[in-house]
C-alpha cells in the first residue's frame, strides 16, 4: 500500500513538473515577443514615424504641404 501511494504521488508531481515546464516555454515565447516590441518601439524608425504622423514633424531639408481644400 505504501509503495502505491508513493507511485501515485510521484506521477502527480511528474505531471505538475511537465505542466510547469509547458508554462515556462509559453512565458519565454511571450517574453521574446514583448522584447521584440520594446526593441521596435525604441527604434529610430518607429520614433520618426510617430513624429511625422502624430506631431507632423519634418526634417530640416523637407517642405511640408498641407491640403486645406474641402470637398
């Protein structure tokens, strides 16, 4: 009887370890995705795009044209 209880407990702990390992793999993948997003948001390309789109900024050698005509 004692051995069967230990085997049952071992199997339960083994299943829990496998579940935790799966969670670890999933969390690492999410972490990698988030790090890629952080890297992109810190990139010059993203910052320039936001400055142009949101703030309407232009480079010193560029001319900004705005269409004020209403259809």
